C-alpha cells in the first residue's frame, strides 16, 4: 500500500475515535473504534497500537490545525476588506473543526490555570463595571461588555481548575451535575459581577 493510501486509511480510522471517545471516553475499546471506522480490529491496531496513540495523534492534529490557521492569516492577499472577510470565514470553519475535536480532548486533558491563581470576584466586578462608566461618558447607548454565562469556563473549588477565574461572565457555572447555593435547582449562581452591574444600572 503506497503512502497516500496509508494516510487516507489512517485518517478514515481517526474519524471513528472522535465519535466513540467523545461518547465513552477511555471506556471505549479498540473494537468499538474499528467497528465505527468500518475496518477489522487487526487493521486498526496496525495503524494505532493503542488508544493512547490515538489520543496523542488527535491532540497533535489540533495543534497543527491552529498553527496552519495562523500561517494562513499572515499570507492572505487582497484588500483589507477582503482579508477580513477571508479571516472571519476561515476562523468560523476552524472553530467548527476545533469544537468537533474538543469533546474528545476534554475526556483526557483537563484544562487548568497556570501559576497560583487566587479567586477575586471583586476584581472581576470592577473590570466589568469600569467600562460602563467610560461608555456612558462617551455617550454610547449600547455595547456588549460581558456575557451572562460561560459554560466553557466552569467554577471549581480547586483554584488550579477554577476556569471561571479567567472568565468575565456575570454568573459562575457548575459542571458535573453540581448546583449553586443561591438557586439549588440551577447549575449556576450570580457572582459579584452580577450584583455590580445591577447596582450600576440602578444608580445611572
């Protein structure tokens, strides 16, 4: 089998774990991967000796995809308007591909914050409210300054994994079926940012 056919077969097999791993994580078996790919198990093992090899390959593909996007953006020809249109369409397509892979990677790589992060909701609130005063002074009647909820940056009691610390959403979200204390039946609860924005509009 020549190199091009091997690469095509490898990519076909790789499409399967994106689906199987996203659904079952490491509980998935190579037999299930082979079945999803429509090949026999022996052939799947010939290309990928283990599930770990598949996961590493998927991660490398995601990194290469992002590097390719950055390179393409630097080399786009045309007018500023044409460049902007191409960049936006390329980023939308890339984001779609990345989000397709994200559920797979999320099963194996838990995102975390670097350093020694300290939760400071008062600081978050100040950073959200300060631009409101600037916009008011400038006579701006409407602007997007924050988002209500960021499900991709959930709160965690362990500061290392508390992605909400890096989020400027008005409420913090909980994952894994956890619920907040203020609204016991909801997987989120207001932060100081929520209160600060409400108080700002009560007084302005």
